[in-house]
């Protein structure tokens, strides 16, 4: 079998930083989120003005938590919450690298505090009986409860839209029930108000 000789540059290039490991669509989507910031605040302003750690930590978490709770798109920008989250972290890391970070993080926790919590979590999992399947948005939408709730919403909307009974308020303030729209129309000619029942 014929094989093509390896290009000598391959051996050198394979040991360097590889931008091709980042999916192109992620790179471009985050670029869009960065573009929004550039338009609003001037491109690369963070390299001159500097940034505060807490501001971008909070921003990244707000976007991440919004996404986690089911809101995919940021209503203010129309962009993905995940892209906005990553963009916040990009600015935070750039400020750190460029010595433009106003580091207002709280005093440090002891090293290993996450590992300690992980050990306790593992102990709980081993000691307690197996957990039931979690409720997720997808499993909830497939559930009978969701279908019943949606049907109930549709029933209410239908009744509100096609109600056959109306409460008519006469000029004297008395209320009367009209069973059909024709009677309501005749009543309104006399200047009375009406609402659906």
C-alpha cells in the first residue's frame, strides 16, 4: 500500500497550540457576543479601563443561571446566554493576563475545600439508597401532569374566547345574565356594559 510521507512540519506543528481544537461555531458565536460589547463600550476598552472581578463573575453567573433555568436567549441582546457567559469569562481572563484586573475577590478559602465537599457528596451517595430519576424539562413535557396542565390552559382559553354567557350591567347598576350574543348586542344599544361569564 502506498502511503504519503509525513510532512516534516507536521511533527513540529503537532506540538504547538492548536486553535483547531475549538469548534468554529463556538468561536464565531462568542465573537458575536464580543462584538455586541465592542459596539456598546468600544472595542478592547477593558484593556485600557480595566475590569473588576466581581462584575464579570456576576455577569457570567447570571447568564449561566438563566440558561440553566431554561432561558436560552438573553432578552436584552437576543444572543445566547451561553455565548454571553463565555464572553464575560474571555474579558475576565484577558484582564488577568494583561494585568488590568481589579481583583476584588473575597479572602481565599483553604486549598482543597471543593475536594472535601466532593468526598462528603460521595459518602452520601454511597450511604443513601439510589436516587429516583430527576425531573427535567424534557421528562416533564412527556409527563401526564404536563399534558393535563396544558389541556386545562387550552380549555380556559377556549371558554374565554367562546363564552356563551355574559353579565350585562344596566344603567341603574343592576346585573343581568344574557345567554347569547344577540341579546348582549341589543342591550349595548341602550348604553349598558357587559363582561363574559
